[in-house]
């Protein structure tokens, strides 16, 4: 049977590890990984530019949700998200009319800008509106991320 001091040390180490991991997730810090190398090792196609950008959007949304919920400042404005207009999609082509995709992309960028321009009291509503745009686009094409999108909403009372 382990002594109380050994058990205390083990519990402390677990708590510190979990605390560090939760901070990394909240702040959008990813463990270093090379998605292309991992995909090749698994015999999969490497993720497209658009897929990688959308993964960054998920991290941004998760971090932003956490900050909104605790009343903190927003993370730095993600100006590079405008690359969604030119990023190469999976398979090299979109499964929707390019004009429709452009409209969805424009709406997303407009919503993110509105989030940064909004009063703190309005951020939950605008943030959720941004996610509505993501959900609408993914309903039309590539519905795989819908479960992940649904988890990002800020509960509004």
C-alpha cells in the first residue's frame, strides 16, 4: 500500500499535468505535431490547406468561447482567416458553387470582425452567430464537423 506522501505526490503531479493541459487547450496551444507526416504514416492523404485553416478556426473558437465565458479579453484578431478564400480544399475542389462558398466565407469574416467590434455584453450572441454561419456552410457541404461546431456554442440564458 502506498504511503500518504507518495499518494499525495502522485495526485499533485496528476493535477499539475491536467492543469497544464487545460491551459494549453483554452489558450489554443497545440501539442507540436506534423499533420502531413502523421497522415503519411497512417497511409492517409495529408490535410488540405483549408482543412488545416479550419482546424485553426476551431482552436480559435474554443479559446474565444472560454474567454467570453469568463469575461476576459478576446484573443488577437485572426486576420489570417481571410485565407479561407484562397486555401486549397480537400480533393482540390469545393463541393459547392464557388459563389456560395465565397458568400459563406465573407459572412464568417464579417461575423468575426463584428465580434471584435461588439460590446462585451453582446459577444455571446455574436459569437454564436459566427458558429451559426459555420453550421450553415457545413450543412450545405462537408457535414462531418457539425458535432464539433455544436459543442462550441456559448450557452445563453
